[in-house]
């Protein structure tokens, strides 16, 4: 991936006054640097949005702040759910060979020419129990994604687990190998589970409803993020599109 660089500005505005900063298109941010005093900064919204869309939380970005250069990963992005807009960002400074823990997307791959799994081609349904997994790896070896072969999902009860992920050298998966990431179920079972739950069934409920076929399918965080002052912030999973309107 092409190297990303963000120019950050020194920030003296804190507390409730940061809402005025956001009106100018700047987002309050902080850099945590291996136990040193946090660097309080701000970043231009559109530049941050581009960096987050490209790097996510699993690729290093280059930061320039107060005359210093940092290599960092985006540790936390906080949103205002009313406007679906970014309100705060936390960067963690890292070293190139330093091991970091982060979430990596899970991608399903298929044979050339196939757009869906064999199970789906047969009229069955594949439920995704996980779309990301936590890993530990040196910062310079963080992969874009981890993959598994969707061609193994053929019949009801077939599943893919963490153990099926293709793991590059130097990467350690933190999840249990038997954790299910995708499984095959019968559409009728999902519909029945949804009816039984009054329309609120989730993927795992489908495994509890009998179908006309026997199934052996297995049943399958939102982490608190750190902001200046040590308080916890919950990250909204929606993506930002526009700066907060105050």
C-alpha cells in the first residue's frame, strides 16, 4: 500500500470548545507515544477520512506534528451518531518492527469465475459469523486482510473456522482456531428463526430451528477506546461522511 502522510496541527483548544474547531473542518486528535506525554493535535477532516478509508486500523500512517515525524496506526475513531461524523481520533505511535495488536478484515475467496459459494449456487445460505479477527504482528507485516476458501462451503453444516484462514509469516491470530467465521444453513431455517423471534432473529438463531435436513452447523467487540484523560469512549461502527454540524 502506498505510504500515507497526515499533517497535524498543534491544538490548544480542549473540552467543549472543540466543537468550534470541528466547524472549521478540523478534528481533534491525540498521539499516544510509548508512555510519553500525549501529543494534542488536530487533523483536517477530509485528509483523515481518506487515510481511514485506505489504512483502516491495520496499516501504519506517517504523521507530521510539531516538527516531529511519527509512524502510527489509527487506534480509535469516535463518531457522533446524530450526524454520522467523526468527532475524535486516537493515534498510537509505533516502531516498524514493534508488534501491534489490531483487527484485520476477513475475506472469502472463490475459484476464478465463481461469484458465490457452492452452497449458494445450490440454493442454500451462507451466514458470516465474523468479518474481522484480532491479530498480533510486527507493524511492517500487518496484512490487508486474511482469507479463507469459500469453495469448501458446499452442504448444510459445512463451516469455515479461524483455523481455515491463510496466515502470513509473522502473524499470530488471537482468536480460538475453532471459532466459526462462516457456515451453511437452509434458508427455511433462517426464515423460521426470524418468525419465531418476531423479526429479530440473528444468524445464530437459525441453528436452533429444525429444518427438513439435519444440520451439524456450529454456533458462533466493541472495544473501549482510550481518549486523553484515560476515559473510555465507545466507537460507533458507522463510517463518517461529513464533519459534525454544531
